[in-house]
């Protein structure tokens, strides 16, 4: 794939020469080899750069005589000025290439960052376009199969649910404008003239098809069937009393969509116009039944996580702009009581004490983490015999992985580690949990009691896989079906306390990250599920003028 630098050879070799050649003297053959060009090409570019008054060049005469180069003092400004005419057509991949350029000076990196920020501002001001860097691939856009937060965050902007929940958790209309409910039935009345992104009219048949895909899930067991009353009305028939049915319909998996030729179409404020492994472009949907998006285009580009710092724009100091942090990386360890090495509480407590003792100090030192380890036993006896210990951990948690392995080895365990990528984690969530120790990471934004309990009882949850036959776990599940909203937080706390008391769940830490663009964009609102609503984002043009 061609990039900005590959199309602009003069600028590429100027930048390459400047970044590689810091001293005034150099050997032409060595420098040409370093830049992967011939000495003849190097001489040609050096003469061209001298004509542009970017440098002064004196060729070495004869063998053993070094050439000399003197950079003009404002060369970095000249490089940036040479790029300015091109920034309107530069893609995120172009910026990635620039920021990752070998031997880039700190001062030039800052200047390029400022140029990038100017590009972001111009796009929002004049093109109604927002560029968003993302650091995880979007693996699935079929709502009933989504089990990762990154895909869910995107789907929240391209699909709708029958009902939504406001920031206080109150159920509000969405695709259904009205509903009636008793102990046997929930009847929902659909909005008329709502269309999918492909132009098809939304009907009760579409809704019934989507919801029927979910009836096998544990939390959907109280629902006996989905019936179509007429074109705009649907009934959810209950086999037993269930208080959380409406809340269940607010979840991303309950999104209403249709599939044609393997393409997913929603009814949301944004439609997907481009979808590749590296880039997703969303366009505002003109026929959206709600408020049309304030931005015309949102461009999401996949970048290496190592470049995250370059893409925090942070160029506004106005008090009207919000600096927002987000607790978005829950990390916990789950001990599988269904395996031999973790089958008794005593065995699990032994592992728990090791984890608390050897991870406590590490987590205390990291200001970007909220440490959930509060105590540890100073005296832990070693095992009388070696025990194999199967561990599953994310590849991104390499430091944590190393510490767990070294800690367990001290006490007689023989760790066998499977390191999983995010895509493997997603696939693994659909399989049986066969490891003794599972390092569980989940991305959340604004957790609620309902969604915390829902996560516990989801079949792809490692907690559910470990505890689905546990009597206490089943009892909380049965209480949840009939409990009031005010009782949900108490049920979650009871279940969480039980899991920690039994040394099944060991919370480690929460990542605390700053939201990209939070300094620059006003009205950066979350919906009830904790996802950013792109349709409400706007940029204060007067602030930037």
C-alpha cells in the first residue's frame, strides 16, 4: 500500500538523511547503503537539497576524505512547512509512518504532532469529520455474536435496541415507542417508517428474528416465545415472572439488525461505508428516526498501541473542555474449582495468597492502575510435591505473566502457560474452561448492577463456566429473575463477595485511561451501556478561532 512518504520521495529522503546524519562529516558509501540508495542517487538528492537551501554540502575529494554537511538551523521547520500542503489528504496510516520514523528527533516529533492536531481541527471544523485511532481490531459486527467491548462500542452507533436506558437507568423508548407489561407478557409497539441502512423498512418480523437468536442464553430462559401481533407490534411471552426483561432489551446483543449478502445493516445514526481490517468509516445516516448526527463522518483507524501517546490531541486549555478518565480495563484471576489442582477451597486459598503477596507491591507502584489487592499472607508454606498448573493469560499481559510464573514456581507449582491474543480470547470464550488459572480481562466503561450481573450469567463468561453448577450461584440467578432494581446491587455484591471468599475470583486491578480527544470535543457523552455516542459529538468552532 502506497503512503504519503512513498509518493513524496524528495521529502522522504530529506527526512531520512536528517534523521540518520547527525554529525557534520560522513562517508558517502556508508550513508548511501544506510538509506538503501546508490551513491549517485545520494549525490543527486544532496545537490537538490542544497538548491532548496536546506543544507550546505561539501563533497569529499579522493579516497579517505569524508564529505561534510551543514544543516540550516530551521531545517525542522522547513520539513514541517513542506508537509503542510499535503495534510488534507494524509491518512492515519501516513501519520503512523511518520511518528514511527527511525531516529526521529524529539523536537521534530513534537512539531509533527502539532501538525497532526491542526489536521484534526481542520477536519472537524470544515469537513464535519472525526478521525479516531483504535488499538484493537473489530472482530464481529453481528450483534447476537458480539462478546468483546470494542465491537459492541461500534455497534452502539450503527444499531438500535427496542428500548434504551438513560444515565439513571430508567427505560426510555427507542425502536419501540411504547410498551405494556404484566407477569405473563411484554407487548412492544414499534415506530413506523424506520428503515435499515440498506433502505428496507423495519417490521415486527425483523425484530422477532433478532430476538429469537438469543432465546438459548441463560438470562433469556424466562422468555417462552416471541410472537408477531401485527406489522408494528410484538409480544414477548414469559414462562415465569421476570423483572429484568426490559433491561435485557437494552443490551448490545439485543440490537435489531438484518443481514444481506453477509453484510450487517442497522438502523442507527451512523452507517458503515468502509469496513476493512485496518479502517472503518462511518457516515451519518440521513434517514435516522432520531436526531441526525452532528458529524458527517467518523473514521476509525487501527494503529499499534505503542503509538497511543502521539494521538492524544490535548491542544485545548479551555475550561469548557473536559478532561475525562475512564476505568476501562478490569483484570482479575479466576481459579477453576472444577480442576483437580483448584478443587478445594484450601488449594485455591494457597494460590490466592501467593498472588496477593507477589503482585501487591507491583500494582502499588503503577499510578495508571487501581490496585484491588488489599492484603497478603507473609508466610506461605511450599507444596510437599510438584503440581502442574495450567494458566491462560493475554499476550498483552507479559509482565503479569512472568510474575505469576516465577511466583508459583517458588512454592512447588509447575506452570504451563497459554498466551492468548485478543482474537483467541474471544474464540476461547465460546469453549469449555480447561485451565486452572485464567487471567480475565474485560473492557467496561460505566458498569451498572444489571450489566455486572449479566456478565456473570453470560455463557461466555469464565465465571459462569466455573460456577454454573454451584448452588449459591444458581440461587442468586433465581433471585435475580424476580428481584427489583433496587435489589440488583445487593445481589451482585453478595455474589461477588461469595466468589472472593471462596477464592474463585481474585480482582487484580483496573486500568485508568484518558479518553482520546476528550480535551478537544464538547458533549462527549456516554450512553447507559458506557459507550460514546458519536451522533452527539460536536466541536466548538468559536473556541478554536
